[in-house]
């Protein structure tokens, strides 16, 4: 147990608040977007700047405490018990360089803030399905963008970063300065340091076509069959996905869809109305939609494509990388999650990969999954009375999909990490062994061991 003077020693060296479980602000500072995850660290540091982060890591090392980090809490897949939790949500620096087409952001910046600053310059970053997510946590996990088939993973386009390593040193790194650490941080999901600032490329924004088509769930088999045939006809700058949704009767769901089982086709493309309508025409002809929002879109409305919940909810999730989406794959999936089943999951999603996502980035990094054709992502509420049924359904679907899977996952879509063998599935074997060897060098004391952490090679 920490002595009061040890807590005071940290408070004297940092600008931000230092909180313990009996502090009034403790619950708010530790709160995660996934409300099913309740963090209970011994101490929380609300870092005001990178120097606070470095001081916190050094203090934790002196006290023999492990260190966790959280910004927005969207990536909270397991609880932090004990140790020091460093909250980086106050690191809100944001700078756009329109001429260089780059952005530099602090660790607490969300994609929404970045887009509000970049879109007026005709530039966008490679964000995912929700712009409420933090830029840094998303990117160091690889980052699967809405326009990923056109541009690749977000981590492929990082230019430099400021990072605090497990020894408490604050470093500015890039592909030339500490090249190995830079590569490990991109896809390594926080195993080698805490990012306090990130610089990355932005992309020109021309015409944009996006939105979704929602179909009756009773037509799921026909829609997925058409989806399979339609995908090979699309150009790389078109990024679709499709999901089976069992929508609750809750406020975040549009009123006409509450309590229904539906199929949701999502679509994003660098295209105008004529081209977007032409590309979507085959899927519009499959079934009579309950809702069709696809069309020319103001990019700042991009969250309407996936319609992810904007408010915290208690959930559990898991993912798998698929090597195909054959007729048999679809049949196996619908047998457990289609019309007439008792599947309790809120979302069963398939995201096509390929295109630029299949190609290596210009610089080495630790992002895996480029050999997969699809991402399967499963999500359900983790609350009584359905929590156990949700977990059982996830296990059953992953087992049924195993013959169609590569055996691996993307770390941002892995779900709650299990034992060492399970955690290893977020990277290819070669990348995982490289990371383990590097962990022994960069974090020999395993200070950064919360979340999807790996262990080093024994000495």
C-alpha cells in the first residue's frame, strides 16, 4: 500500500491532478467508454503535458508500480487493477499544416476535433467508424480506416511521434531517429511506450459519397449473397462493410428501427453522386430498404455511415480475420446469427480488407492482418440478463468461423485479451517474436503490462 508521502512526492513533480480511490474526481478520471470495464488503479495521474507523463512513469518505477494509460477509454477491453493509470485526455494540442498535408495532435485529441480543423482545408485523416475515438490509441493499434482500401492502415502514414518509454525518458522518434522503436510503436498497441504526440499525413478530400442502406433481416441470406458478388466489382477507393444488427429499444437507435433485426450495408467512396449511385445500384436492387441514407455527404457527417453509439455502453467484443467469404462462410455465419436464431449479439459485422490494406506500408511497422480478406467483428451488451448468452454466442460464432479464419486478429478488434497464446494472435508469428525480443530491451521490467500487453523473452 502506498504511503501518503509517496503520493505527495508525485503531486509535487507534476502539474496535473493526482487522485486516489477516495478522491471525489477518481471515478470520472478512470471512466471508460466501455462501461463494462471499471478501472481500479491505486493512483490516477491526469497528465497536463508530456513532462507529467514522463514524471509519472519515473515515479511508478521508483514505487515498483505498473503503468496503464487511457485517453478517451474507447480501447478499454480489460480492467486496470492497481498500479498507476495515466490519463492523457488533457493533451489537446492540435496543429494542421495544409501545405505539408500533415497533422500533429496530442494524445487526448479525438478524430472529431481533427476533422473539424482539417476539413476546411480540404484534408482528412484516416479515422475509423467513429470520430469520437482518440487519434493516438486508434493509430498505435494499426487503425482500420473508413477509407482504408484506398489508403491503407492509419499507422502506415505516421511521420513521427513523441513517446515516453518505460524508463521515463521522453523521446521524439521517427523512421530515422530510433527507427526500431518507431516501427514497434506502430501496431504494437502501447507495449513499448506512451505516445504523447503524433504527426501523420492527411489526404486531399474531393467529392465524397457515403451512408448506409438498411434492409429487413429476413432478407439477410439474399443480401449477403449479393454482397459477395458485388465486392469484386468495386474500385479500391470504395470501402463497404455489412453487419447484422439486432437493435435494442434504446434512444441511440432511430425510432423506426428499434427492436428490429436488420442488415446494414455501409458505404464510403471518394466519388460524386453519379459514380456513387452507379456503384451502389446492384445492392439497391437486392431488397426493399427500410432506410437508405447513401448519397453525397458533407465529410463532417461521416459518423452517419456506421452510426456507432455516441454514448458509453457496457459491451464485450471479439474479432477474427477471415481468409474468404464463400457461400459456405456465409451459411455458417447465418446458421448462428441469421433470421430465426436466438443470437443475442447487437452486431455481427464483416469489413472487407484488401486494396491498400493488403500492401506493406512505405515504412516498417508492426501492423498485421494484411494477408486477410475480411474482418469479422462481434459485439454484444455485457449486462444482465444477457451477458452470459452474449459470451457464449461469441464463442460459438468464432468456433464456426475457425475453418474460414486465418487464425489471427487485429489488435484493435481482438476483444478482451486472454492468455499469452491468445494475445499472440493479434500479430503474425514473425512480428510477435520480434516484439517479444524488443519488449525485453525497451521494457525489461514489464512496466507497461495492462491492456493487450505482451511479455518479453526470458533472460
